[in-house]
């Protein structure tokens, strides 16, 4: 690991030298790429230099222990430096783990009502609200792609982009089946019902990231409408794209312009095709299997929201929180941090094998 850290430091020093040269910004695109690389290395360099400083303190304290008058004081300094060194070593192991190349990307989120009829649609709406509020807390923006309401205010399907650097690194753990246990508004007897909704989180891809043959796409246009035929557009601005080779269908009706809706559909299609290719690669390579925490398969039950007991349980890490109201208001960091930590621990374990 120390050899790798020395190589990282040499690369960082090289990038720092280049960024100080007068002609560094002559090629803005290249300069931006190098600065991104330098910024990505900074957390590793900061921890590595602190680690080397702790080693130096340990050596100096050990030398001074030979003086009887200094021994007690130096033992304390040595112990503090040793504890710092061990903590920094663990931190560096995590920082050196291979980074998911999509972590900095924005995401496309798809929510679908599952088992439970109208109650599942109402729960899907609650999840859409939860993620929208979480995005707002992070300073990210939400851009609707497709939103199919029910007459009672539920959502059959909601597709949207969360725009923000690092959105995928946080939201990738949300893919899977979410289960709710609560008394529906439509239930007169006060009985608790169990319903589900599915969530899929895809890193947002541009068309240039994925090769798409225009001849493989069938485009359909239709009039956008809301629940019960409300908000019907007079023009056919909504767009549906069918990718014939894969059978993937994407739709967007939130923009007034057919061109804008088609552009968003193409972004959705690129992301879905990328995900399909990644899953094919993972299935062919046992060594590239998803981690136990991972990003979650769409048919895997990952979390239960129990309203009568006021608790939220994430089944992947066995975490239960008794603050369901704040979680539904977008307070997701405690859950996501636990999932990210477990994911890192799993990757460290795999690295050691």
C-alpha cells in the first residue's frame, strides 16, 4: 500500500507543477481534466501526509524516551501518534479502493407502484417526495421526465433526473423493493396494509457514452395527460421511444416541446442500455459480482417503512431507526452512510482475498 501511496504522491506533485505553468490553460478541456484528477487525489494526499507526520512523531518520541525526565511525556506523545497512525492507515485503505467511475454522475430514478393497488401508488408518491426533499437538502435539482398520477394523488410511475455532482454515489443504494406497512387513507376499519414500490437508480449517461444506432429506435408521439385525462395537451408533444434490439421502452411527457421530450428520452435510453451492458458483464464475470450491500437488485426487498411503529428498517445492514417522519421528509443520510460504510467494508474484505 505504501508503494501505491508514493506513486499517488508523485502524480499529485506532477499535476501541481503542471497547474502552475503559464500555458496550463492553453487547452481548457485538458486543463479541466487534469484539475479534476488533482482534486480527486487531494483527500488521499492529505491523509498520507498526516500518516507520515504521525510516523515522524512516533520516531521522535521514541528517541526522546531515553531521557528519564522526558520518558513519561514522550510515552503519551508516542501513544497519541500511534493511535493517529493506525486510524489514518484504515482511512487510506478505504481511500485507495477503486472508485466507481459513475459516482460523480447525476442519476435517473424510476419509481413504480408495486403490490397493493392504490395504496402502492400513494406510497410511490411518498417515495418521490422523500427523494425530492433529500435532493433539495443536498443542493441538487430534480427534473421530471415522466409522471403518471392516479385520481387519488398516487403515482403509477415517476421518472426523474437528480442533477448534482455525486448524486449516484449516494442514491445508488436505493435500487430495490421498498415495503410500507400503514393504515391506508381509504381503509375505514383501521387495518394495517402492506404494499410495495420499486425504485431503480441509473447513472445518467449521455448519448456519446453509449453507442445507439438510430435505425434501431422506433419513435411514437402522443398527447400528454394527467390523472383521469386532466391536463390534456392539444398537441402530440409526449414521446415514447422503443429500442427494438433490447425491447427497452422509455417515455417523457413533462416538456411542452416534442424535441425536448425526445432528448430526455434518449438520455434515459442511454442509461438503460448502459445498465443492461453492465449487468451482462457482471453475470459473465463471477469476480465482478455485486457486493453484498451493492446497489441492490430491483426485485430485492431492501427496506421496510412501518408507520404504526414509527420505524424504518434497512434489511441489508440490519439498521432500524425510529424516526420515520424525518426519513420521509428526506433525512436519509444516516441510512445511506451505513450502507456506504458496509459497502466499503465488503470491498476491503474482497481486496484482502
